[in-house]
C-alpha cells in the first residue's frame, strides 16, 4: 500500500501527497502567476526546478532510451474509476451548485438508461469510444499498461488545483483521491522520479522549450487523421524546424484495440507524438523498440494542425505569443 502512510485515504485530496505547492511554469508565468494554481507534489522544490528536471530527463533520453510519457486527466480518471460528480466551484453560490448537481444527476440517469458507451473528446475530435461492457476487461489491460509506463517512463498526472476564480472551472479534483486509491490497488507506483504534472507536457511542447525539442528532429506522429489533417500537422511541425515527419494512423476513439506496425518506418526516430486519447497507453507500450522518447501529446497535435486552438486550452498559449493579453484561460 504505497500511499496509506501519507494519509491519502482521509478524503482530502490536498493532503493526498506530502506537498501542495504553488504551480508556476516557465514561459507561462505572466498568464499563470502565483495564486492561480496549486499542485500536489512529493517535495517542496519549486515548479521551475521540477519543470527543468522534466525537460532535462526528456532531452537526455532522445535517441538513447525508451521514455514513454502518459498524461492522465478527467477522461482517463473516469475510464479507471467511473464518473464522479464535480466539486463546488470557487466562489460558486450554493444554490447554483445544487441546481448544477441535480442537472448532472438527471443527465447521468439518462446516460445509464439510454447510452451503452463511454464517449469523450473535444471540438473536432473523439478520444474515447468504448461500450460499457468493454470497460471491465479494458481496465485490467489498462492497469498493466500503466504499471509498465510507470516503471519505464513518466506519469503526467493532473493533480493540479485551480485556486482562483474566475477562469476555467474545476473539473478533475473529485477524481484525485479515487485515482490514487485505484493506482494503489493496482500496484502502480508513482513517486518523485516518475510523477510529473499533466501541464508540463503542454508547456514542453507549446512553450519556449519546444525549439530545443523540435529543431532538426525526426518525428513520428501516431494519431487518427484524414489527408487534410495530416498535411496540416506536417506543416505545423515543419514550421517548428522539424527535419522529417512520418505518420501511423489510429482508429477514432478506440486506440486501446489498435496494433501499430513499425516495419515501414524510416529509423532512427527522435521523438514520437501520440494522439490516442485514453488508449494512448496501449500505443506507448508498443514503441519500446524505437529506443527514444514517446509522448502522449494529445491536444498539442490538434494545435499543430490548427494553431488557433492554443488559445482554448490552459498552458498551450505561451506568454511570448500573447501580445500583452495575459488573461488566464
């Protein structure tokens, strides 16, 4: 039992890990200064120190060591532990919270009665599409995949807490304690070496560091796409200085069942960008033979295809591109 001694079972997610620190990321500090976010951590080091460790770890692994990086947020959490009702928002009147909760109860009842699928995604893309009857067996497979990733790579977990309103609403805090219990029950260890914040992946691939990452690199993109989107992704990567781009297609929303073929890929590959939704773990676990960094990039791939989308997601629109508009998203 890896978390019990740290008091995570008391139900207070802010005490689930030893530290609850200010969260400020280099390149995004004007839009998200101290006082916007907090983050659960194993140590009291600053976010800047933590992020620099993350960047160095990735740069040192390119072309040398298999380093899978998997992000988990509300969609992945729901896949693991089922739907949990959101907490009361910052400064939200009680009456509004009650109405919102009742409305969600009604919608959840409808979903149970009339829907037999777990579907998720965003504007223009589907990341999850599995029948409820598939979930039991898939969760067993999922746990095995996450155990492997946690042993070999990085778990980029969304244990970040927005503490200031207004801005984007809270949406995943209700999953933090249940998820830590689920990880514990499935013997998936997270620690100071393999746990990094979810938003570090966005900041790495969308902030200043991306130039060091992309310049003259050979990139493999594994996601679902049509020809138009493929061309847009390639243009986006070439504009970042990438030397070569290759693609492998995935199914839409069902990547937990996909098997990829690396036979025709020109090697070596420097970095793999995966857009597989909840099932990105399955794809990451098939990339060890490439012996390099494989990142569950998700929404960043959408931003490569359509740069305007960076303005719709937290830590995707860096300070240097905001032209004086530092309103947090």
